[in-house]
C-alpha cells in the first residue's frame, strides 16, 4: 500500500502514550497539561437553540468572533471580528499554519525548548526547525538576531506568556525587542497564548503582535485551559493578508468548528460569571503551585534547579547531574508516578538531557508531596546506579 511521504515523518505522541499508561486510579500524574477536573465549570445546555445543530459558517459564530475581537482589543491587539477565525482547539491553528507556510525544507524559528505538539506538526510537514535558546525572561536576543541574519524562516512560533514547557514569561523589554526584530526582517509571528489567563501575580503584558508594525502575524488562543478542553474551541486572529488563506484551509479541513461548543463558549466569555470563574481558577492553581514548590524544595532541592512559575500549569526542572530523563519513565511508573521527560521538547533532544516538566494542576495537594517524593526517589536511584 502506498502512503504519502509525510507518513515517514509521523511520530507518536509521547505525552499521549504516557497519559494512556497513567489511567490507573493509584497513579499520580504530573505529565499532562490537564486542568483539574474539580475546576471544570458546570454547564447548562437547556437554553441552547436547536439551530446550533445545523451547519454553520466556516469563520465561526458571529457573536463569538465579536466577543473574542473585543477581548483582544482590550489587550492592545488592533483587530476586528472579520480577522477572527474559530478553530477546533488552538492545535488546529498550528495545522493550518503548517499547511499555509511549510514545504519540505522550509525553515521555521522556534524557542528551545518549545511546545512538543507544535514541534511534531512542523516536522511532520517537513520543516527545518531552527532553535533560539530560552532565557529566564524570554529568548536570547543575540541568538534570535543571528538566526534572522543567517536564515529566512517562514515564521517564528513563540509562546511568550507562561511558555510550555519552561513556564517563562517574556519581559516587556524582550517583547518589544522581538516585535522590532521580526518587523526588521519581515518574518511572520505565530503567537500562542493558551495560558494568558492563568496568572498568579498582578502582572500583565501586551501580546507581541500588538507591538508589531510591519510583519504579518497570527495570534491564537483557546478556552481549553479556562473552561472545558472537551469543547475543542479555540481561535486565531490574523492580519488581513493571511486571514483569507487560513479560512480556505479551514473550510477544506472540517467546514467549521462545532457550533455546540461555540455556543457554550459564548455563554461564558466576557460575562461576570466568567470573570468570577477565572478568579477562583487562579486562586486554586496558585495554591497547587505553592504546594508543589514546597514539595520540590523538600525533595528536589539538591537534585535540580528551577524557577517558580508565575502562571500556567508547569514547573520546568533542570537536573544538576544531566541524565536522559526518558530512562526514568519505567521506574517512575513502577512507583505509580509519572512525569514528562524534557528531551522531546527540543529540536535536538540528545543535546539537551536532564530536564523534567511537572504539571501541578491535576494531582490533589494531599497526594502531591508523596508523588514528588517518589519521583525524587527514582532520580536518586538512577544517580546511584550511574555513579556505581
């Protein structure tokens, strides 16, 4: 049987495989970016019009597009509803952008580390991925300029607010510098902001796209982290030169995003109960973040370095003695604890050993300390064997 040459570049999703192995009730999972089930809001379907069961517009529900455009303008993004496309989760934005920009050998610019599913889809389409190292306040500007001077990437993909996996939030200075540099070299920016609302301090920074004056851009977000991931409702906002092409690609992919999920999202966005829900969500996740910080200080203080995340869902640990953390998965599973190895988040995993991504949103605080203790025990056991 003959398949597309693209099939040869298909990679299984390590995180999906880990989550499948972590379904046992006794398993403590720090692996996925799953919202806490107790914080999934109760939804009411009784008032949903029967017409929502009919086919809809490819662009998305007009009222939802207006609501998203209004929220974006409050963030400083100069846009109208005509630039908003409702997508089937922000993952679809990456699929559409890949179809729009990537041929085999197309260069694209990514943070190092970067979102694993983005790296996988760009590589699936044949991209030549270029890494820009991440620092504590955003990408290395020296490395970014070098990449832009020496290459012609089709786009730069960045997650500037509580980045997955590193939890880094770009500083104001780096947001300005990135915008200016992409404008200077006329490189498209895909700015991914799934965690913007999950902020634990009072800081807020305008999106990078709001600072750009010349280059084209795509800004994408989702309701998966704040409402219900099962709705599969996300959005993209694009400059007018890109929007018509993205719309046609969307039409050829699935006609339109499910209207039932769009209707439910519209009942929440911009409402007082949504603001109240976000406030409670931030308080809830801040407490879990704090609980994990205490556990890490107790059990990983001599094993790893990390920054305390000011938002998002993850801690990003760098072991003081670098090892391939993928080798820890099996012994961790035997201890009924699971995590996400850091190596797959890099373009060149073998050159970036010794990282772990730990999710703090899903495990209850009363079990969290024990889970971190077990994971530290696994790391210590490996180090003892390695030293011998």
